[in-house]
C-alpha cells in the first residue's frame, strides 16, 4: 500500500481539491489528480526497473512526457486567462488592476525559474 503524503498533510476532514485550494501559497499548476496519476506511473517505473529495465525507462519517459505536456497546457491556459484580464482594458483602467496582472506574471515566472 502506498503512503499518500498529500492526505497526511491535510487537516482532518479535508480531502481532494478542496483542501488543495485552502493550502497557503500559489495555486498548483496541475490538478492533484493529474499529478497523482503521473507520480504513480513514475513510481511504477522505478519499482519495476530490476525486472524490466527497458520497459521501466519507457514508462518513466512517458510519465515525463505527460507531465511536460500537461505543464505546457496549463501554462498556456494561465497565460490566456491573464492576458484576457488586461488586454481589452482601455487607457483609463486603474493602475491597481494592471498591477495585479503584473504581480501574477511575476509570480508564475518566478515559479518557472525555480523548476
């Protein structure tokens, strides 16, 4: 049986995405269920390496490719949402609203640089 660290860190009575949204810090780029599926694939690859090394490497590569593709998709969606929030604003838009968009760009870019 696998130990689920995410659940262990959640307050009692909270499970799934509700608890994930209540945790401090930035919103995760990928949903918890997608991250769990990829982690399971990678874990399976690691656990079966001794018996089937080539197949394990192929499975690990597939997990990597899936994570990268989902991350690219999530980043593209985040960019689209951010741009839509300020792109159609006119020149009289309060600078506070534009500053908020700038902070969001800064936060996501910093997170990318830390990967």
